[in-house]
C-alpha cells in the first residue's frame, strides 16, 4: 500500500534520527492514513485518507 492521502496528497517525508551524542541518521515519517469510504462530488469513494482530512471529509 502506498501511504498517500487521496484527498490532500500527503505522503512520506524524511528527516533525521538524532541520538544522545547528536549523530544523525536518515529516517522516514509515514503519513497516518486509514482506509475509509467518503463522499466526493456526490459519489461514494473508498480510499486512503490521512487523519487530518478524516475530520473534514464527509463520511459515507
């Protein structure tokens, strides 16, 4: 499953793990997406929606 929101397009982003000794290694932050059915343009659509869009989208 590609972790991309079908409403806003939010996806994976990258950053650093920072240890106690301040060494930096690359890491990824994945979007919190849930599979839901929602109403878009008068039709019921099933897709992956991020947690922020889940509050604003009209559920079916």
